[in-house]
C-alpha cells in the first residue's frame, strides 16, 4: 500500500493520529485522523483531499476527523471492515478525548457507509461531485452532546 501526501503529513501530527492494522508483519489497513475544534458546520476547504492537517489539527480538539480508513481487500478474510473500524475507534477513545467524530465518504461506497451508520454516524451534508463525478457524503456522530452543545447526531 502506498501512502499519499495527506497521510504522510498527518503522521507528523503525532503518533496517536494513525492506527495500523497488522497480522504478523502484514499490513492489513489503517485509520488516520485529526482532532479539530468542533464547529457545527465547516468550510469546505477543510475537507479538501490535499489539505494540510497541521492547519486544522488541535491536540485539545473535541471532534475527531477521520480522514482515511482503508483495508486491503485481499485480507478481508482476516479482518472485516466493521471490526477494524470499531477497534480503531475504541483505541482512539481510550487514548484521546473527543465528543464527536466526522468523516467524508464517497457516495458510491455503500459498505463503508453501512459501517459508519452502524457506528452511529448520520449524513449531515453532501458535497456535489467531490470525487470527480461522484458526490461525497459528510457524516457525523456525537458521543457527548452536552460538551459541544448540540443535540445527539446533528
């Protein structure tokens, strides 16, 4: 698997912002994230695939931005997406304090959207033709709405 520029930059933000899934020495996948200061609505530039994570990452941020989650399809017999995502979120929840999570996913990735919905994420916005001819779906889940002052899952 190759890492593109955005992931390399995220890794510089700190060791807790990337989670690798291995089976022995075989890399099965990864989950990359940043901590952002919560905003009910973000400027679209934040979601740019080439954004500089150091511009938005805040160690004391209350919202986890999941910038990338991927599993190598040839290892699905070893680790399923739903299990990997749950393990990654559990680890992140133990190592960091955040009250909500937000992510961007291609509208065509039905399996990924199902994993996120099962974890409590709901669609809050669409970005038309974000991935060429395909829309992006912005999804959010709220773990502790009292901290950020919004109703659960808005």
